[in-house]
C-alpha cells in the first residue's frame, strides 16, 4: 500500500450483493477486504478505529463529517501485544466516510486522521452517499465487502469476485488474532491493590483495565489461551471476560475456561463478546444479527430495576433468549437480565446467586456515555463480598 489522499484519486466500495459505490481515496491506497458494518456514533472515531472488536470489518460512519479533531496519542483503545501503548494500532479493515474534514482543529491533536490512516496502511473511501449505503446495509444486512483504489482497481466483475472469495464473519475465530501475546499487568491508580482480577483478553479495550484500576483493582491481562491454572496461580479474586471480534460459536476454549471458573465459584464479569461466552457457558446459543449494534446511543433495559441506560455497543452476534427468561444451568438458576429497548436483543445474563453476570454493551464506554459505569462498582462489591 502506498500513501493516499482524499479527493486525489478514485476509490470503489464493492458489496457482495453487487452494489457498488464510487468515491475518492481516503487514507492509504490499495485493497482491503472485510465485513461492511456501520457505526452510528457522532463522535469517538479514534476509539472506534482502534477497538480490536472491529478487526476484519470495514466500518461505515453514519456521521457525515469525520476527522475534525484529528488524531492523538491518548485516545487509542488498543495496546501492543505486551501492553505497551506504543504498540497501539488501528484494527478496522477499512474506513468509509462521506465528508473527511480537511482541517484538524483540536489542541489535543498530534496529527490528522488522514495521515494516521496512511501511516498504518488503512485503505478507505470518501465522498460517497453513506446514508444510501447504511440504508442498504440495514435492509440487506451486514455483508462482505472490499475497498479498492490505485493499482488494486479492476473491472467491476473482478472486484466482486475478490469480495466473494473472502471468508464470512459467520464462523470466524478471531480472538486469537487480537489477544495479548504474553500478558501484562495494570496496577491500581494509587495505593495498594484491594483485589486482583484476571482479565481474559479476547480483544480488550484500553479503558477497561483503567476502570478497574480506578477502583483499586490490579488487573492481570491474560491471553485468550489462558488456563484455570494460570488464574489460580495469580490468586485472582475474580475473572473478567473482555469484548472481542468474531463468531462466539467458535470460542470453545473460552467457554470451557468460563465453565471451570464458574465451577470454582470465582466471581465473574463479562462484557460484549464476554457476555456471549458466559451465555454459552450457561447453555444459551448465539446467532448472527442482521446488521448488529454499533454506536454510542443504544438504549438497554435492566429488567430487575426498570432502569434504562444509553450505552456504547459494538457487536454483530447475540445470545438467544427473551426478556426476564429464567433457566437452569449446571451452576444454578440464571436469568436474561437486560435487553435492548430498540429490538429486544439480549443485552445481559446473570446467575441468580449473583456470582456471575455480563452485559452485551460497553460499560467502559470510550467513546460513549457513562450510564453503565456503575457495573464496575457492582463487580467490585461482588469481589468485596466474596473475599469477606
């Protein structure tokens, strides 16, 4: 891939159903393949681009103008394989926007979005009718796609063949491609650690360990291949299952580990992909959604309290179940605790004894509202009660 610039050349977005959008290069020039999805966030594009959950996805921004606050070194939601922030990277496969800002205007910016996309080799397209594209994806569903520019351009038939030749997100096992290689530790923010949590990295975001650290919790971020022995060696007070990319039906290793953790009676908390893993460990099935939930404005109902939180989300798969549904598991009775107010999708499960719970959304936000941050306090209270 070579450097690119918006407005400086032709770029083409090709969907697997044959729909084609023609625009201008944005970011790097070349070819990229992935699943076309859309995000409804009006802000937080840097956090979206660096979220490992977006691995192998071409993200379409519904916000009409993107890039006005540039890029900085503080808002990345990924770190390197050893936890070094210098290893932060953009995880999206490609980026689709309508109107890239030609001027960066933020005192925090260290560069422009365009330059960062070029530096990291992320192929994008600008100047297309993103509203028409999003309406198409809402009607037809998320699908395989490709963005092509420069020497990668060819006949429409050839580009469509390349798009169709790539694997589907259904059945994709991707957590192992984004997880930490050796693990790392995030210490609490000042003072001694109240508790130690083993966080299974299935694609964890940077802000999640920070939320634990703010509550006096030491976090050992472990690879997705971690074993119960690894967790017990740490004398962990609890276990956290992170967000991540791919089809949860492929994550048998994480499901097996979760069952072992539940068998030990260790407190457990999961988010997003982790919610699907806990659900599978409790006996629920998963399915691929038509176009998923991606954005920072999605309402969720907590059925015990009737409380509604506006949440940040990024998922294309979900658990099967109905609001308030109770069911038996090998670890005791469980309940579907949360659902989406928009479409009824399952947004949370928990064991009725309170020892394990999870939500489909992102309580760490970044970017997004802070309505659900109390869940970290709830987990801290669970750790405190278990230790006492």
